[in-house]
């Protein structure tokens, strides 16, 4: 299938206006954009007379979870946690991939006529038959901001804070290539609502435990350079987490670390999953000159069953961590 829009934002707005009970959700292990998008829409619909719930899947990094109060979250770690309800509308944000929605997959398939999607990724599955996809958008929260304009819902500080969190984190606090003029324009609108940018940065980015540094040291010491120093690959095994008291939330942003090296164009972080298999996160630099060459990590990820953006992608692989590295190296060579 081709992953593209099947509806306009106006179409989605009409579905929202017609619904009385709405579930807003996103991918498992939500990041700042997933949480910010869900919270932003839920908070914007407060006071509308609708029953709107925020459902979050899997473990949530503590800094991201701290963004939620006072909005209540329904936490789902398995299918048995799903509330016994049949909402009029289910809005899936910041993903269109079944692999990122395993907890809800069967429940969503049984209610396909009620599912709509908002996403800014260029690849995905047919999770939401009615969906709006904009890969040019720096974050899903930017699309939510556009949707609120169509719904004619005014911004307030609480909504703006959620949306800004998503935009800021998905652009690396406006350092990455996707931080374009539209992203800065959206940021200006949100900041104008009284968002405390410095406070948000401190809450999201400066609340790590000492174990984070120990875990990062393990990853950095594992770096192997390939392709004449252009590609860095790091590994973290289950024992690395156990011996450092590290958590999955401690690796946020770690994959970007090797890109500070001159000549480095791509970085890969391989994490041995507790339940088996390996998760690979990939990042690359934008071209040194506008229009120049760069390493398309989305193409690499897609060739082995993953997806994402041209400068930020990922994939889950079966087997050992060394076997996963071999698969990725072969994919890089082919790309």
C-alpha cells in the first residue's frame, strides 16, 4: 500500500465534531511528540462536552510522563488493560505502523470504521483508513496545531505547552534539519501563549539519573567505525543495562552522540531487547551544503523492515546483537 493521506484536515475535524466519545493514542514507549500530540488535542477538546481520553502504550520515560498532569492518562501495558468501552472515534497520532501499536492492534482492527490518523512519517501501514499524513511537518504536534485551527479552537497555555514539547523534542530543540521555517513559525505561535521554554527543557532534558552516564559510557566505548569513518555503530546488551542500573529511558538522544565527530555522517545504536531481538535506532546528518549528498537512514531501515525519516529511522530485528549489526552493515553498503 501507499502510505499517504486519504482525507483532509477538514474531514478529520468533521469526524471529531460529530463524535461524543473519543480516545486519543499514539505509539508504544511514547516520546515527546507522541505525548505532546495526544495531550494537546485532549486538552484542546476539554470543555467541549465530549468524553475525551488519553491512552498511552507501554513504558513512558519519566520526563515525558511528567508532562501529563493534570490530564489523566490511561496506561496500557498489555491488551488486558484496555478499558471495556466502544468510543465513537479513535485518533491514532504520530504513527501508522502496526508494529508500534501491538498492545492495541486487535482492538483497533475490530473498530476500523472508528479509527482516524494523524502522522508526519513517510511510511506506515493501513492502521487508520481515514488519515492525514504530512511528511514535511517537523512533528505530529504541528499537524495537531493545524487541526485546531480548522476546528477553530483557540490556543491556551496548557495546549501550547503540550504541542511545543512535541515540536521541540522532535526537532532536537530546533537543531535538526527538520527545524524549518514552518517549525519556527509554529514555535513562535506556541511561545506567544506563555510557554516556559527553559522550564520545559529542564524538565525533559535535565532530569537524568547518574546511571544514564554510566550507560552512555558503555555505549560510547563500544563504537565501531565503518565506511572510512562515516558510520558509527554502538551496542548495548542486556548486561550493560543490568550492570549500570540503566533503563531504556536513559538512552534517549544517545544515538546522536557520534555525530559530533568530524567526518561522521551516520550513527546506529543497537539495543538488545529484554524479550529477545534487537532494536536499532539510526540517525544521519543533513548535507554539508544545501542539495548535497547525505546518508538516507530511512532507506536503510525500510530495506530491512523498518521506517522513519530520512535523518531519523529505526527497525526491530530478530537474532543476536552481532547478527543485527551484520544485517545493518549490509543494508548500509547496499544503500
